[in-house]
C-alpha cells in the first residue's frame, strides 16, 4: 500500500524527527502497494502499524479519554469481497460524519452499510446508525500511489440523528509545530502484506504535530493538505486509519478538528517511516456547510 488513499494508502505516516530534519529520503527503498491493499488503508485507513505490540497507529497507545465524535466505518474491498477493513470518521453534526473520499470511493471499497459513533471499541458500544447517503467532493482524485490524493474529503449522512456530541471544525489548522493528536482503529502491523494486518479492538491515539510543507515530499502538502509528524519515534497512522481525525486543542482546551487522514506524506514509504498527510478540514469548511445544507 503506497498511500492511505488506496485505503491502504490512507494509512501511511512517519516517525518523529527534529523540526528541520528531513523525514523522508528520496533515495530510500520504495515498495509498490497493491491496489487492494491501498484500498484497505483508506478503508482501513484508520490505523497505525507496529510489529509485536498491542499498540496501534503504529506505536500509538490505547485511548486515554472518551472521544464521542470518533466514528468507525466498516468497509469491504471492492475487488476482494473477502477483505474486511475499516476507515475512520468524525461526527461533525448530529447526523453527518466527515471522512476521506477514498473511504467511500466505490472503485476502492464497499461500505458495509452502518457506522459506529462514539465508542472506544471498534465492534461494540457507542451508537450504530445506517448510512443514508455519501457525498464525495467533486474534485476528488486518488493519487494511485504516484502522488497525493486531491480533495480527499467526503460526508456520510446518517439515517437519523445521534446523541453523541459532534466535534467542531477549527477555524484554522494552526501553524507548523502546533501539537495535535490523531485517532484510529487501523492496523498495528507495519507490513505491506494485508493478510498480516491486525486491527485493534481498542481505539488508538498518537500525539503528533503540524509539520511544515517542506517536511513532506515536494508537491504533497499545501493549503488543503497538512503535513503531519509524529512526536513518538517510528509511529504514525496506517492502513485502516484513513478518514480518521487529527485534533488540536482550542484556547479553552477543547478538542477541535483540523485534519482528515488521507495518506503518506511522501511516496513509497512505510507507515512508520514517513510523514503523514491530512486533508485540511478548515480549508473545506465552506464546501462542508454547503453540502450539508443541500442534502440535509
């Protein structure tokens, strides 16, 4: 999986390094990612990988608090019905979930029809709702392993409202260096072999920071795509974490949403080796409001 987006693609991010030090090498080895695997990341794009550990988001840890806006989205591989994966999402309204476009892209995955909101467990707790409709950004393009995903953002309308508290979309993502946190149920095994992926039952979290545009590969980060760096060595989102949230604290200490897990921040890197790339939620606030109003 080369990119979180191809579902497997949507889950690649990198380990922490000092600000200013390159977080990827253009001469490092590259591993081609199967299209199905890529789809798994996006769909399974909600998790990080880590060898021989119960932790996920590759070197993340079990959630330390409740995240009522966290959403788990079960998916099936479009070209491999036997593959069962997961994507993440964020409740932004009582009946709307924000996720990555590649997590609902019918060419990559098939939604299982329901989502789970507000639980720290992937398969139990919280509130389960049926997917009534999906809305993909009209400019969405899958990078297919050759570059970043474009306009990788989508909405899921629930069949009826939920009681869980939605997360507020931040007005701005914050400057490079801003402390952030990512969440997901993605694989904890950093391997390109999807048969060896392990999706944790417990929600995983990882402390990260906003990276500078230069800390991702050229052409990856920009005003709509946020470069993200782990504050823990050899850790980052991975296959199955796609669509999940990147959060930061507001002035009152409350979590607000700044990013949506999209894929790796450099081509050909494994989840634990390169920076992560997140679609900027603030950059699409206008489109989100318009889409929710039109299809409400």
